[in-house]
């Protein structure tokens, strides 16, 4: 078996494409850790996930000029997290529509988007051990 067929998608016979075998390790910046820490401190019982569109930049054909920080939280605390970050002076948007994204978010220097946490995600808890209640 050659390396191409060994790394190909299961069940594919024609057009075999190799997959990268390197693990994806996102660059978690200090500002992201601080932002996540502040959310965990204010909302210790709410599940949350923070990520940035910068992490998927290497997978894009067309490179964007701006990146968004996405904070996914439970539906019940979305507004509370929004107002808490607004009080901290963040450029934050609560579950923006496509129209709001195109008119306002796109022109913001460091936008933070609050959206609903999707269940059954594969996330790594890189910060929670320091912020558990």
C-alpha cells in the first residue's frame, strides 16, 4: 500500500488525495485567555467556547483582512455576556445577522461576536482548569 492510498478517505477508489497528518494546534493569545478568563469569572456555571477566525486562515484560499473573535455561550447567558463585554469597552455583537455583519461588524477593528453554544462539539478545555468555581 503506498502512502497516498493509506492517507486517503475511506471508501474512495478513484482520485486519491493525501491528508495532512499534523495535528491542528491553535494559537491561543494572551488576550483570548484574558477574555475567556473574565467570562468564566463572571459566569462560572455557564459553558462557553472562544475561538478566532484567524485559526482557520491557513485553510482559506482567499485571505481575509480582518478576523473575528467568536464567543459561544449557552443561550440563557448570551445577553448577559454581551452586556458584560460591552461594559469592558469591547466591540461586541450579539448573534449578528448577515446584514449586520456586512454593514457594521466588517468595519470594526477587533469585533467580538457572541453566539449560541452548539452542543456536541469537540472542544478542548485549555483554560477551565484555572477558572473552575
